[in-house]
C-alpha cells in the first residue's frame, strides 16, 4: 500500500479470493478427505445417470428416456446444488467472521508487526512471536507457535516494489518462506 516512516502499511481485511485461499490453507487433512469422498459419491451418481441416459436413448428414444430419467436425476441435481450452495455459504461466512475481527491496517517494520482497527484499538508483536511465514498467491501467512493460528497479510493490493519490501522484511526477520 504505502511506505511510511514507521514501516510498510498493508490493509487488513480480506476480499473473496484471499478468503478462499485462506480457507484452503487452514482446512485440515480430514476435511479434505471428507470433501473428496462427498464429491466422489456425487460423481458416481452422475456417471450412473449418464450411463442410463445413453442406454435409454439407444434403446427407447430420447423422449421416453427423458421422461424416465427426470425423476431420478432431480434428486441428484438437488444434492449437487445443495453442496455447492453450502460451500459458497461457508466461504462467505468465514470471510465475514475474519473480516469482523481483522484489523484495518498492518504495519511492518524491521522490529515488529503492528496493527490498528477502525475503533482505534492498536496492537503489536515483535518478530520473535512468529516462527515462520508462507506465501500464497494472494496472501502471506505469518505462522505462530500455536498450531492453527496464523496472521494473514493480504498482498493483492501491493505493488511489485512494496512486495519486494515485504519479502525483504519477512526474510530478514523470520528467514526464508517455508514450503507448503
């Protein structure tokens, strides 16, 4: 955003793409397995429905096939619609929850990360409070010793020069970025 005398200033609130990346980063392995099983189950029914459709058209014509497959396909399409809707709703809720608690601005300098909220609340943490950082496509995660707790720095609004400054500050303070 801007380089001030007190360090580099970044916004604190996340947009939709940043929220989606944060959700992927924080999702547990078990959640990924459960989600994969759910979509495999749905995919299985879509393949079976497609197979019945092809066989029905070959043997009974398109009109009879449509009439016979419609009652079977509506519940499957409803399940797919509900799954997509739930995922989008959960992502939007996660973004709202984070943004309601996130500070409005972060400031990075060589000794600390500080933040400020719209209501005037301020805070700071020295770089020693973090044990590393990871970079995503749209955000930077500052890792804390507490498992599952991270500080999320949006980087989509940063110019290439500002991004180089952030990388330099984080590398000097915390070492190189950790690989996923």
